[in-house]
């Protein structure tokens, strides 16, 4: 006769789950208090939010022609920045892969550089480049290039570390150089992964370039900042609608292309 195992008090009353829930709630409340989060202030200002939202429901359609060129510039910024970052990421990814570079010192230095790049927020980079090269799309392209470099390098060297070592061993036994091994045995195995990561990063950069433009780094974000500064929320609505359409189109096309690569 089978007997049902008897649950302990902790299991029966889900004591662990209750304790973790209490801890998380306590941390949440403590964080709200320490950071000065005031829910009452938000509720008090909700009427102002609704007023802005009401004004955005009446878009100024005559403003549409002024948004076309900045939207095109936003896409161009994302494309150029992603392309530059991806190209630079390839050699760094190869040097960071443990199955390609066995020298722990070289690999450690490369990975340290990649980790350092990924810790830099894109908004901080945009502010720095705006100060260095001035207001305009150049600052946005440089920011997106560095962001893309850090992101794709990480994804790409992890993909390289999962490849089949058979072709590499065969070419090495035949006397091929390191460059030949990488070119003929490594890159062909991760080519689809690389294109998928490129498209994924391009999606992110299209959205990010809107925010970067708000800091003066070119693109549609400059119009967003200008319309908000002038309290022209009817024009802000046009900018938001245009950005939404671009993001949806880019995401849809990118998803379809990445599905075909899988």
C-alpha cells in the first residue's frame, strides 16, 4: 500500500515563500522611503498628466513633413552605429573566445576591455560625445557604435565558444595559420548568429537613438525635446506617432529576417 509522504510544517504552510515575500516587500518599502518616492505626489499631479495627454490627442498633422528627415536620420544613425560597432566587435570577439585564444592573459585583457565598455551607459556616452564633437548626429553615431561594440562582442564570443572544433582541428593539422583557421573554420559556423545579433542590436539602437537625440545627439529626439520645451504637445504627439511607426516596422522586418536565419 502506497503512503503519501507527510509534509513538514515548512512545506505545508509555504513558510519559505512567505518569508521571501515579506523580505521583498520590506526592501521595496525601505527603498521607497530612502529614495523619497511619493505616491501621493504622483496622484496629485495626475490631472496635469491627463491635461498633457488630452492635448496630445489633437495632433498637429501639419507638422508631419518636418519629422520625415529627422526620422530618416535616426534610422541612418542606428544603421551606421550598429555597422561600425559590429565590424570592430569581430576581432575582439575572436580574441575573447577561450577555444580560439588559449593565452589567459590576452583573453583576460580583451574581456576586461569588453566589460568596461558595457558598463558605460549610453546616455553618459552621448553627453560626453555631444561635449566633444558638438550637437548633431555624429555624437549619436559614436555613442551607438560603442554600445553596439560592447553588446555584440559579448554575444558573438559566446557563440564562438559553442562551435564545432572539428574543422578547426582539421585545418590546424593541415598547417593552416591562425588567420586561415578563423576565416575558414570559425566565421562560417557563426555567420548566421552574427547577422542575428546585428539585427537585434539594430532594433535596440533605433529605439535608443530617439532618446540620444533628446540630449542633442541628432535624430527625431531633437524634435521631441523641442516640442516638449515649447509645450507643443500636439507636435509631440506627431513625433511619438512617427517613432512608434518606425520602431514597429523595424522590429517586424528584423524579426522576420532573424527567423529565416535560424
